[in-house]
C-alpha cells in the first residue's frame, strides 16, 4: 500500500468517517447512507434494517428501488449470506413504505420540537425573515402557490449567501403531511434550523433517492462519510 493510501486511511479514521459497504448487486463501495442494510430474521425471512441496528450479518444494497428488485430477482441475499432465505414477494415496495414511514415520523418529531411552520402566509413570512431552512410542499399542492413560495425562497436564500443548498421537498401528499403533524389540510410548510428538522431532511432525502431513479427526479444533497469495512 502506498504512503498516500495509508495517510488517506488515517485521515478517514481520525475524522470518524463511517466505513464504506459493498452493494451485493453492483459491487460498488458506498457510504452506509447510500445503501440499505438487510438481515436474515430468525424465521429465515429477509428483513430491511433501515436503522442499521439489527443483529446478524448484513447484506447491503444500493438505496434504489430498482436495485433492490434486482437483488431479489438474482437471489443475491442467499448468495451473500451463503444460506437459504425467504425474500418477501414485494420487498422493494416494503422498503419504500418503511422509508416513507420513517421520514413522516421524523417530520412529526420536528413538528413537536417546534421546527415546522405550516400555512401559506406563515411560510411566506418565514421566508421573508430568512428563517426558512427548507420548504415542504404537498405533492398535490397548487402549482401557482408552490412556485410563488419557491421563487421567493430561492431569491432570499441567494441574497443571504446561505451555505447549505436550497432544499424543497414535495415527496409527500398533503394527507400524509396532515397526519404526520396532527393538523388538517397541510399543504405548505417551512422548516427552521434544528437537529430534528435536519434529521427529517436526511430521511426525506433517503426516500427520494430510493424513488428518484424510477421517477427521474434528482435527490437532495446529503453529507456522507467513507471507509472500507463490511458488517
């Protein structure tokens, strides 16, 4: 191993970066945030481990719905674990549902933490004051209202020279948003800075990344670490 490679490895360990994992389908080494971990349950059924905490040897698959489908079709879980497993009939759909549930639960927590503001007028005022860290629209929101808020948010974001990228999420329907926040008819919302809001954005990005390669949408940016271990 070269001196440069050794120094690079030491730097990663010093920074506490998470080790990369290898996708069983593409064989690409990626940060854990860009993959989904699966384990074999006690009954032999493959279980998505979205939190990465379940015991047992993990099988890592790129966080894309199409890749999870390929993993199931190619018997990749059994080959990786070197034992017989049962793959749920719609594993890719199950993962999508679980990712969505995690994101909405994170939104609910952010709302309880006082980091979510709802209503067109309140969101517009929040943008004007430079307090909107990110925008959230129901996927069924009227395009005129959404565009008005987006234009203003992007303009203020640029004027303030914000270091974080402009983030606008429209992954969830207004019914989902309303249920998550315990309010009726939530169509537009603004997120304030805070740990709970950032956690929601991370979960929303993960869901969007999973869906994006079938919808053609670009995923939100996400900071990731790197390294080279399997678990």
